[in-house]
C-alpha cells in the first residue's frame, strides 16, 4: 500500500489538472471552439467586450 501526505496528493492532482488543461475547479476540459458558429463567436466576443468595459473579465474562459 502506498502512503502519501495530503499536501503531496494535492500537488500531484494540481499537476495532473495543469497537464490536462483543466482551469480552476472546473473538471470539464475547455472547449477548443473549432466548430463554433459565427453567431456564438460574436456573442462570446460581445460578452468579453462588455466585461472589459466594466473593468473586469467574463466569468468564463472561451476559445473563439
């Protein structure tokens, strides 16, 4: 049986998540956006622009 400290386990999990491209606490891989419709791309861009106008960032990551 392998014994591991919780801090070491957490580090290993964080490293695996980083290698898989998992962002934050989201366990769903980020969509590549390759097959996104032009309408969806425009909507995502508009949401990003509005968030930037308010001095922030959108509450999501999006590839478009």
